[in-house]
């Protein structure tokens, strides 16, 4: 390697190293933001699924009452038992 270009090459590599470090920092920050956003979205999805499951149970009770398979008293006396996988 030509010694007169060694200094220029070293400066170029230092500059590239600085740019790569900055890119790494920026990407790490963005990844952290995305991970937090994913966690929040998963929590909202879980809440939505719990609500949907409860609504389905109520809809089935109503449908049974309308079809005469169950009386209103029977449907209202049935307690919704927690499945154990709900967080509160």
C-alpha cells in the first residue's frame, strides 16, 4: 500500500466508522420504539379478544333464549366463570 494514501484512507475509515456508529444508535432507538409499540398493540389485542369472547357468550345466551332452549331466568342466572387466563 502506498504510504502517502494511508493517512487519507485512515481518515475515510474513521469517518465511515462514525457514520456506522450513528446509524447503529438511530436504528437501536427505532427498534426500541417499535418494541414498545408492539407490546402496547399486543395488550390492546388481548383486551379486544377478551371482550369479543364475552360478547360471544352473551350472544349465545340470547340466541338460546330466542330459540327457546333457555329461559331468561336461566340465561341471567348463569355466572360467567373466569377462565384463569384473563389479566386484571
